[in-house]
């Protein structure tokens, strides 16, 4: 698009609007590369196969629909405009893959027989359409090569006219059916947040693909009525297809990538939240947290949890159980919830053992410590250590004899 188009008004602006087919091709290729390892690893999963098929077909559409590739295909085969049925077939197959993906995605593994029937119906109908596209092309007379505006140029040519209308109709039908299924699905209660966002992107993508069909049909009707709106076919429709494909690819990737990143973030946060307790237990002799710089986040979390539990087991026989009970009562008196009070009491007891250095001695306490709670609730105890003011208040109140508290209170 040039500055001249901007200066000449809205019509000239849209006439000059064009988005390169290679842009969505790169986005789709990146999405396919991200999903490829899991698709290969879990090839028996029909949902992953549907995702892979959609991304692969979408990449193929934008590679072979690019003007340069169209000219190359015609030249290599020696048949003028043979790229047309090939691209139309890819678009038809892509439309079918939309329906197959939504069927697998929505039905899951619970309605397998219903999924199989829907798959057979979609594959059968769209395979018949692809065969019809090639038969119609063989019957049509299209000797003049058209790279960008074949649809409007040959829309009055027998058989080619029917071919163009056929691929547009099945494409529009797939958009409408898929958008309708997604629209009813997106309003379902209890959907995962990332899945809901993916469905929103898919909705935008299919609505934009409908704009592709509307632009094509409008340009065709204009040709039939003696008007020239070819810029809708050569500029607006391809641009809408590029935007729509990018949105669809984003919608497919968001649920999987979002859940993956969220899980990784939660694992990292859980490990980070254990840092106060892990740092405190460094004073326990003979225990050192292992370095795991190259390990996965899950392995690093497991190693930190194991280190903390091992250190607590070594320290537990030196914990003051009486102090723990008094600290718990103090925390409850200060208004803490029962669960929070237990965590604060455990934190105070561990701090007391570390600061007084009892863990370095050989004597054992006569009272059995509450090791089960310590080992199970290390995250709650570590979270309590992040509130030094609250711990100070609990320790101060726990240090006051019960008789004094009853007198003053």
C-alpha cells in the first residue's frame, strides 16, 4: 500500500491493502513446530492429529496460494491455472479440518461413537467436494493464466464458475458451522480459562474467514451485474484470510501453551515460596540443598522439598513441643485461623531450635514432636516465615507465662 492510496480515499486505501501470505505462513509454521514433538510422541491421540492436520493444511494453503507459488505451479506443470483446483482443494481440506478439530475437541473421549460418525460425515462430504473440484476444472476452458484475480475473471466461464462457487460455499458452510459450535461451547459453565481464551481467538478467526467469503461473493456478484469490485477479491479477501488464519492458529495454541506455561509458573512459585524455610535449615549440620541448575522446574522443586524434609527429620527430635503448643495458643489468641496458627507455631519452634543451636547437641527431647504436620505442611510453614512481624508477636506472647496472661487479660 502506497501513500497515494491513503491520499485518494477509503476505496483506494482498501484497494492498496494487502497482507503477504508468507506472514501467516510463518506464524502457522511456528505453531506447527511447537506442537510437532507432542504430535509425534502421542500420535494415537485423535485430538493432536486433528491439531497437526489443521496446522499443516493451513501452512500448505498459504504457501501454495502465494502469487509466486501459483505462477511456479502453473509453469512446472505446464497447465494454465492448474494451481486453482489445487489451492481450492487445500482450502476445502482445511475447512474440513476445522470441523474435525472442533468435533474432537468438544466431544473428547467420552462420546467416541458420536465422534466417529461426525468424522465419517465430514471426511465423506469434503472428499466428494475435492473430487468435484478437479472434475469441474477438467471440463472448464481456462487458457489465460490468472495469478491474483482468477475468481472474478472466470466467474462467467462454464464449469469454472461452478467450481469457484462450490469451494466458496463449502468454505463458508464450514466457517458458519464451526463458529456456531464454538459460540454455543464458549458459553458453557466451568470451562478452563485458557480454553475459553483459545475459543475466543478461534471465534475471531472464523468470523474473519467469513469476511473472506463475503468479499469474494461481493466481487463475484459485482462482475455478474456489470460492476468492478475486483479489489475485494484481490486485496480484502486475501488479507482477511491471513488475519483469520493467524487467529485460528493462536486459538489452537493458546490452551496448550497457556496451560503449560501456567503449570511451569506454579511449580516455580512453589519452589520460590519454600526459600525461607530452606534458607533457615541451612544451619542444620550435614544438610546442603543440592544444586539443580540444569534440571527441570519439577525436579528442582522435588529436590528442595526432599532437602527440607530430610533436614526437618534431623531437627525434629530437638524441637520444643511445649513451645509449639504455647505458640499455637498464642497465635489463636492473636486472631489467626487454626491452620495459620499451626504454621506459625511450627515456624516459631523451628526458629527457636535453629537459633539456640540445640540441633548441634546430642540430647533428645522426651516429648515426641509433631513430625507428620511438619513434613506435610512445609509450604504453609515456609509461608509463615515470610511474616516476621507476626512471628515476633507470637513468640512474645508465647514467652509470657500463662498466669501472667490470665491476670492481664
